[in-house]
């Protein structure tokens, strides 16, 4: 079945051929160094160079710039400063680009299983944010230091919400298609090739799979500059990393990333900003029931992870 779908068998920690001396795909420099070049190089290009270019083109009054021009700039930035550098670095440092980026076709069962996990993880992360914000509000009311930190996070969060809110606003069908392209299609391709492709795979050459995935996920969360959703974004990135490693196909985390962002866009169109990732404190929030639902979803998600691992164990045996 693996041969039919062009997918090599998933590599477990003990079977990882990347660590064998005879592997001729190791880069001339340390794979970890290559990974950090991708991380910091991508950050510099996308956030610093891209930000300066945006200011040079639109000036400091970004909110009054033509929204479609900003969308095009966002697409160009991800392609030029994430996707292309990742492919170029993979070509420069490694002999087999397809192996590093994981250009292998998955089975439909793999995408289906991981999508089930995503369907559980998404509300799980939303409940986490609600619980997190509840405790932050309580602590801020009793500590001036925490209140100062929370005020700063609130301002940063408002800035992020306003920026993305402008990009996601659609007044026509064409706008809606454009938003899906900007917020779902392009990030799913560019960010996954960079993070779960070049960077995580480079880490996997020298580190255990979980360590490689968690380091990549932490930087993935930081890249998004969303303070209240930082931990959920890390959790999402870790799940994408798990999917990339077990399937050995970049198209699985790409699919998950697209589904996640696409549904967020659709919910934004239907319900508005507050219902995508609600980072404000809900006055009717019930801590006890939220904790119970959070625990229940955590158990379901853990069961799904075990089911996925069992699927791949059986796949290797057959």
C-alpha cells in the first residue's frame, strides 16, 4: 500500500534511518544549525524585511491602506519569505529535497484520522483559552504586577485582532474567495513547508521526534504574535508536527492547517470576530462546567492519539 501511494513507511524513534552513518542526505553543516538558520532566517525575512517593505509601500497608516493590496502583500510575503527560502535551504543543505520536505502522498485514511483529532482539539483549545483568561482576570484583580502584564497583552491582542479583522472582512463573493486564499490556502502551504517540512525534519536528524516537534511548535506559536492563543497555537503546531512525523507526508499537516484556518474564516463570516478565538472574559463563564468539558475533551483527544498510533503500528506490520 505504501508503494502505491508513494509513502515510505513511517519512521519510529528506533527505526529512524536519518540517524544512521550511511545516510547520504545529512547536510554539510549540523542539521540543528540548518533548522535554526531556517527559523531565524524566516523570522528575519518575514517579520523584519516583510514589515519594512509593508511600511515602505503603505506607510505607517496601515489600517487605511487598500485591503486587497494588503492581502496581496501578505500572500507575497509568505511565498517569498517562507516558502521559497525553505525550498532553497533544503536544496542547499540536503541532496534529497523531497525527503526533507516530506513530499509524499498520504492515504485518505490518514487525513481522516488526523481530522478527527483536529475536530476534538479545536474546541479543547477554546476551552483552555476561556479557563486561562478566567484565571488571568482573577489574578490581575489581586496583583498590580499581573494586571500590568495583562494590560500589555490586551493591547497587543487588540492590535492583532484589528489587523486580522481587516484582512478577513469580506463584502462580496470575490472577497470571500480572496480571504480563504490569504488566510487558509497560502498559510497552509507556506507555513507547513517551512515548519513541519524543512525545520522539523532538520531537527529530527539529530533529536528525538517529540523534541523536534515541540521545538518547532514553540516557534510556530511565537511567530503568530497572538498572546492569549500562544499555548493553543503551540498545541496545534505540536499536533501538526505529530501528523507530519507519523505520516511522513507534508500534505497531512497542510490539510489540517487548511481545514483549521478555513473553518475559522467561515465562522468569522457567520458569527464575527468574537466567536473564532474568544480571548475576552465571558461574564457568564462557568469554571466548573468548563473544566469538566475540558477534561472530557482531553480524554477523547488522548484516545484519538492512541488510535492514530495503533493505526501506524498496524500499518508497519502489514
